[in-house]
C-alpha cells in the first residue's frame, strides 16, 4: 500500500519520525497523508496551471482573431471607397464619350446639309442623349451595388471583431486556474476527511 507521510510544523517527514517528534513535544502533528494524497495535491496544482494556460491561449487567440477581423473591416472600407471613386470616374468618362458621339452626329448631319434643330435629326440626337443617360445611370447603379457589398462585408467584419474582443475579454486565466485548483484541493480534502 502507500507509505504514510506526515505533515508537521517542521515540514514533511515519515510517519514514524513525525510520531517521535510529536511525543517529544518538539513539533505539532498537522495531518498524516499518503503519497497518493500528496500526488493528488500536486495533480490539482498541475491541473490549475493547465487550465490557466488554456484560458490564456483562448484569450490570445480571440484577441488575434479580433485584430484580423478589424483589418478585414479596414480593407473592406478601403475597397468601398476605391470602388466608389472608380465608378464615378467610369461614369464621367462614359458621359464624355456620349457627348463626343453627339458632337460627331451633329457635325455629320450639318455637313450633309440637314437641319439638326427639328425632325429626325433632332430625334437621333435625343435618342443618343437618352440612351447615354440610361447607360450612365446603370454604371452608377452597378457601382452603388459593389460599394454596398464592400460596406456590408466591412460591417460584418466589424461585428465579428466585436464578438472576438468580447470573447477575449471574457476569458480569465487566473479565475480558470484558481477554480480548477480549488476544485482539486476540495477533492483531496474530501479524501482526508473521509479517512479521518
């Protein structure tokens, strides 16, 4: 079976040495424990360290994921701004092309001696302007949809960053370690009191 070890005010000693010291009055016997009980106490301490380290790792992981999500949010916001600027430029270029086309049509019609202020020539110019405006509005709409997609991605990344930050804040390595230690020592104490 397990060898008995005694915990005294002088330290840990064998059961026979502790009994002799108590009889001589040089030391007070606190409790006699088995090697298994000492191992249980050490195990509780190791479990507490493991719980602390796991909680610390989870806290660090959540903080890292929050930082990555914030970076994704920044990237998505940058993409939204960039897409908006590119769409505005594309729309302006298209409007300039339509204006150039209308000028070419006017020049061509005027060179053929056709009056451009009425009738079919005016209808052609009006149709060109109308179709050009419709296409420019479609460019603007498509740009708005792309910007919106980037903004939604940024908002989602920001929300995810908040969740990860909360998860990191909710981790308490010290509490995890202490709780595990107290539970382990409580189990050892139950064994001591059951034996006493």
